[in-house]
């Protein structure tokens, strides 16, 4: 969460200071430099700092026992210093404030109460540390008793149910999709890049096999002599495998030297700081060694087989037959490389189009020229409305409105009683956004039917609600949504405290990424300062910097003790797809690497073909064949390989990319224009290489070639 630390009369934002209860260090391990983990978070107004945060605010002294000031909170006392949290942990924090501090702020009745109205609140994360031999199934079997004791009354009064689930800590980062969860990864992208890395390694291995096979043909006489002197097939194969292992080890040394460059490249593309020490992790080393051995055996296996299986007596007579077989094997290997490259080019096109679709798709409102200010401190809440009124008086501001949460956050969920189409009532959990007047005009939202909240209509303050079109469809209201009843808020007897009716329906707009469908949502007018934590301001596009300076000036007058914490809505919308943009950049980089490796294979094959065909080409030139005719014969070979690569790659890409596109509720579909574009791009990469080697062979002097015969 965002908190502002007061230091040398300045307010410095810290985003990784969390609240934790007194048993936190019983569950999560931490290396204490100062303080006692058993008592560090037991008392109110206590804070534990990581070493980096302590050095930031107390660079030349030991902060243990000293005061630590956070705006909006009582003076905190530093009760512990711990080593920094590892970068690969799910729960990242730079400081921990005792949870009992919240009870001092909000009152013990609300925070510590086991009253059913409060106990089921989902405001905090709960972690359980199980015994080593604990059976999770037995624990889950005990949940009904826990539910009956603490949750059944409130859920029964609300006519709802709650399901408790356990997620192993190690699975949260890649598998959790809970609202308000910490930053998480994407399993699908992990598998995609693992597959791409494997394919690139396969291309490199195929290139090596091509090269090793060609070299093996040249070493047949050496191998024949060794066989005559008594070497067996195993010894010959072992020689090639050892040579391959030596080459792989040399490649590993070279790769380790390039790691800093690779890490820096990944940092610039994905904005991820990789720890170089990860290469010494036991699991990584085991996996890496397994891959190296597999690559060495696989890449050396076929050349060793070619050399070891021949008869020494046929060494000189099998050259031409061996060359033909070698050419055939090279065709197979190069076709595989082409198929991988074609597949990656096609995948890159589809990913690029999907990302562009998401970024350019109309979200249902105009996000340009809107900033969002966040108010996290208690003393700010009491001045939010007055600040909003002053902002609306600025000539540079077109509209301004406040809301409980940001536009792209998960939004709170509330149990509402909504009138059904048949006149009955249905209690459901819906997303709710508390807003002030002019929120709709500020965000540029459109009403499909009904009206906006009106300042002149006092009943709107407590008896009106606006819903989106998805809400209307969910409730089955059809073409008659206006006037439908929605009740919200519950007292201690679990009875609604607010009774309203629908006065307007908003056209659906995307407040989350296109991965998810637009959920039903209710907008309720609220004028309580404590509920309003963000302000959206639409400013004039004529002079944006002047408008921002004017807003900043008003903010400084109203909140002189705090810096203005704001973001551009347009930027926030772009951040919804930051993972896809990073994935696209990485995928395109890997695609170019794959294409480059494939071109090496094409160069090797075309050079081999030109060398094998130089006598045939010389004879054809003697009999009057033109350069165009000779090139056409070469083109036919490669066009056949290329078409085969397309036939292999397209169905596979179609299947896998269709699975990826299915993760988006809104997106593009697979079309044949992408296939055509892929074919054209691939031809542009391949044909120049083939043409170059073909021209060299066809323009050579036939007399010199034939003279050697």
C-alpha cells in the first residue's frame, strides 16, 4: 500500500510497507539484525524495517528504538531491523507495521470484534503454517465447524454462502487470481517461453548435426583406418560424443561470459532484475546439466551413427551414395528449422495484432487528459470534498469527480438486494463504485438510457443507483431497467439500510483488461469524505502542463504537508497490458534469433548443394543453360522444402495460438492473411541466401570445374 514517510520535512512515498499481526514472524522467516521477533509486532505503533529502508532513513545510525513518522499515523517506534526480503518472494515488503496499530485508528470494536458483521470481511490475507506432517484434507474437513461458529450467522442472514480455499504459498505467484492479490506471474507465458527456448535450442542442435555430418563425411577415411586397426563402433561413437561434449562445454563457458549482457538485455525489455547467483541454484544446475548432456548426446548421436555403421572396404565406393543420403538428411533438418522459424514468425504476427487490438480498442470512454489523484491518509479524507470543489472552479479543468477506488482496480464487492424481472428480490455479490456528481461526464462515459446523478435532486444522494448494461443483462431486466429497486448496506440485524432505484444505465466500458468480460457494476452516489479516496480530473488539452501546474497549486494549498500522488488514466489503461507488451518484445527477439539460426542452416545447405552440383551446373552451362534456368532448378528444391515447412508449422501454430487467444474475452481471430504475410516474410529471409550461392555456382568457370575431373 502507498504510505508517505515524513523525513527531513519531506513526504516520501513508500509502496511496500504493510500491516502484519504479532505472529507474522512465526509464519515467515526473517533474519533479525536488531530486535526480538517474538515481540517486535505485539505492541501498537510498532514498525519493523528492512535493512535497505533503515539505511535510507537512518544512514549513519542504528534506528532501533527510534521514532518513525508516517503521515496519517501515530508516531511509530522501530522495534526491529531485518535483512532485506529476497527478490523471488511472493510477499514483498520493506516495512511491517503492527496490526494492533489499526485497532488504535479504527477502534477495537470494528477491528477486533468477532461480530458476524465484521468477521467475514475480506480485507486481509490469512496465512497458515502447518506442521510438517499435517494433512490438508483433514484441515479442510474441519472447516464446516469453523464456518458454523464464525460465518454461518452472517451468511445466513445475507442468504449467501462463503467458500474457504487453501492455496500453497509456492503456488500463489503463478496460480492466484484473487482480487487485490500481490503481483503474480503468468503460467501460460512461462510455458510459452520455455517452449520457444527449447525450439531455439533445437534449431542450434540441428545446425550442429548438419555441420557435424558434413565433417563426418570428410573423416570417413580416418574412421576407416581406425576400424582397420581394431577400433569398434562404440569407440568411434564415443569419440564423436566426447568431441560434442567438449564443444558444448566450451559453449557453456562462452554463454556464462555473456550472461551479464543477456541479463541487461532482459532488464531493458522486461524490466526484470535477474539475480546472477540464480545460476548456482542446485535445482537450476541439475536442470542445466541434464539439458547439456541431452544436447551433447542428441547432436553427436546421428554423426556418430553415420560414421560407425559404414564398412571400411566401401569407404571410397560409398562416397556418392553417402552424399545423396547426406543431402536428404540435410533437407529434413533444414525443413525442421524452417518450420520452427515459420511458426515463430506467424506467432509473433498474431501476438502483435492481439496487443495492438487491446491497446487500440475503444474502452467505452475517453482516457486521454485525465489524471487520477490518490488519497490514502486519514487527514486527507476530511478535505477531499473541499479540494474537489476548488478544482472544479479552475478554468483549466473541464470536469472533476471523486470515487472510492481507482478506475482500473478490482473495486469493492457488496451484497446487494436487486429486484428481479418477476418482481422478486435476489441477493447477489456485485462490484460497486461509490462516486460523486459528474463522475460520468469526467470519465466520458455514455448513458444508454436514463439520466446522470443531479445535484438539484436531493433524493439521488440516498435513493438512486446507476448500473451498467452487463448488470441489466445479469438481472434479466430487458428494455425496462429504470425504476428497478436496489438495496444496499446492512445493519447489525442484517437488514438493508439504503433503498434505491435505478435512474440510469451506462453503456458497458472496459475498466479491466480484455482478458476478462465486463462484469455487472453499480454506481452509487456518496458524499462522505471518508469513502472518497481518488479524484479524477479531466483537464484542458490545449495546455496540459499549465493545467497540471494549476491543479498542483490548489493541491499544495489544501494539502501542504503531502506531495501530490497522481497518475494518468491513459497510462493506467496501458499498464493493463504491460505483460503482453513485454511478452511481445521478448517473443520478437527470440523470433529473430530463431530466424538467424535457421539462416545459418540455409546457408550450410545451399553451400552444400552448390558444391555437390557444381559439376552438373558446369555441364549444363556447356550445353547452353542460362543463369536463370540454373537458379530456377535450385529454387524448386527450396520451395518444396519451404512448402513442407508451412504444412507442418501452420496447424501447430493454429492450435497453440488459438489456445492463447482464448485467454482473452475480446480479441482477434486466426485468419489466412497472417499465413500469407508469414509466407512472404519467410521467403524474403530465405531466397537471398539461396540466390547468392546459386549465382556463385552458376557464374563459375565451367572449364575450371571440369578440368579437375
